[in-house]
C-alpha cells in the first residue's frame, strides 16, 4: 500500500489562509466515518420502528432541560397533537434516510446537513446553559456531520461520484444543475 499522497487541503476565507497535506489514509478514514455515522443514524431510526411506538413527547416534555433556550418551544410542540404526530413520523424517517444516504454515499451533503440539524435540535433541548455543554456528544455529532459534508464524503467510494456524472442533455448533472453541488458530494 502506498503512503504517498498528493492530496492538499486549503482554504482562504475572511483573509485567513489554511493549508495542509493529509495522510494517504485520510480518504479511508473519511469513508469509515461516513459508514459509522450512517450506521448510527440508520439504527437509531430503525430502533424507533422495532420497539414500542415512537413518541417524541417523552423528550419534548421530560427530556428538555428547563434552562434550555428552546424549552418553551419544545413544550409547545409537544402540546400540539397534530404537530407531535408529524414529529413522530419525521424523526425516524429522516434518521433512516440519513443513515442510508451516508452508508451508500448518495446525497451526502444533504444527509450531513439533516444529521447536523437533528443533532443541533437534540443538543439545544438538553443544553443547561453551561459552557461545558460545548462538549456534549450531540454537538460533537453535529460537527462530524458537517465535516462529512465539507469533505464531500460521498465522492469517496460513494454514489455521489456517479450521480454527479449522469448525463442530462449531453452534460454532467452538476454542470446542468449547479445547485445540486450543495446536496451531492
């Protein structure tokens, strides 16, 4: 196995330049991280179907810390039966879809954004208002999801690499519809 790499990470934003040369195994670890996070979400979603009926009101009413900035919002969501039923469907369905997307490497940026948003919502619900909460696992998971999107992890041994090349009107999909770059990769 070769450890020679010509990979390069660089960014220039707000007058700050960052540069780096990742190890040759970086791509393998990005794929492994994509599988691990995908499996975590897939099994979290499937677990909501295989056990007792999923009911988000348990978290929205009893799992939210009263000091959380969203405690009132989450209580209101739990108090609206119709909205609660929508949440009871959306949470497990999106978890399964995010998991499948990450494992297959399809629509990874969209899945990563969805995973980050979901983790941020869980984080805000459990936030007690202390700075040590910055090291809460749900916030770390949100950052990992965002990193997968930033690394375009679906292009590394994933279906996004092939989806982007599908010809539409004689040109690759992402050239014909450039906004798809925000969900593929």
